[in-house]
C-alpha cells in the first residue's frame, strides 16, 4: 500500500463515499473488509482519495472526489468522440462538465440512447473490457418482422466477418421491434447481427447499460449518476483483479 502520511483518514474517505458514518467505516476497516491498493487496510491508514484504489468486500469504492460520471441520452446524428475532425456535433457538446470527461465505449452516429461519460479511466477500462460482461440492452426497429427461427439464430450466435457472436438474449416486443441484450461490444454489432438474418436496422436505441437505465431522460439531455448508481456499476464490473497492472496507472 502506498503510504500517504498527509493523506485523508480512510474512514473519512469511505464515509464520504456513502459507506455510513465514520464510526461505521472504522468497523468495516477493523473487520478487514477494506483494501487499499490490494492490501487489507488497518485503522489509522491514510489514503490519497484521488489515487488510492479502495475496495470494500473486493468491490471498488467510488472514493475519488474528483471523479464524475454522467449519463447521456444520445440523439441520432451526434458522434461518440471527444473531437471530430469533420466538425460534426459530438457527445461532449451535450454534456456540460468542467472535468475532462470522455465517452465510455461508443454508439454509432445514428444510434440513440444511453451513453456513460466519465473522467475515471479505471472505471472506463473495467466497463469496456470484454471480460467485464456488462450487458447492454437495445430496442431495435428492423425492416420486416423476423420469424421465430431468425430470432433463435440471433439468440444462439451469428457468424459475422469477425467471428461468431456470443449467445444473446433476444425477444420480439411487437411487429418488427426486438429487444436485444448483448455483453460484447463489437463495432456495429447489433446492426450487423440483424443484417445477417436479413432484417436491416431502421432505428437502434440503447436502453440499459448493466444496472443503469432511465426512461425519463429526454434525448439530448444528461445528468450525473447518483452515488447509488455508481456503486451498482462498480458492483457490476466486479472484483478488481490486482494482477492487472493496467489498473494502476
Ligand atoms: N450495436 C450497433 O450496431 N451500434 C451501436 O451503436 C451499438 C451497438
């Protein structure tokens, strides 16, 4: 564990992140449930909330006060990049933040729906890592009405030019409208899957990212995630693998 003699007392950092009173956080530390940079913390430890990797029960805790997390309902026609050389509107034009945020993963220009933006590189890395298994749900309007057999093919895996897709959860909502849940994040994956069964996508909307959903967020609007949502997200990406040195920038 890095020693931060001038750092903040660990229980104060944990209390600010929503783990209860300072006293309750002392009990968590005393019970050996808190690690800092991979080592079990002790009462009296001080941390740098911006740099120390703090976990409770093996799950990363949202302790860095300068980390921000936004949820944007991206409209069609906006590109998911921090800077577009062609000068098109970008998702960053839609989120007002003084922090240097960036999008987590990407949605195609014509895809709508939920997109996370953050300045937390560690979290973004975990969320986009193929092994994170965070599922993403899409509502997909396609041409025609896929048969049960075509839907089964989507479910079981489709051969695309970059290999088979993993099993997906697919249901028919109504005539020509599918709900597809995937946990891979390949380029234009949903569009290519539907195209492979002969049903081009007419409209694609992401409605959920792991535990995060919000049907009331208007297109083009964004909001910060609540502490409860951040913790759910961290819970979803799961136990931090300390052997992965890329998590210790
Ligand atoms: N799948 C796609 O085809 N496009 C997206 O933007 C997201 C998932």
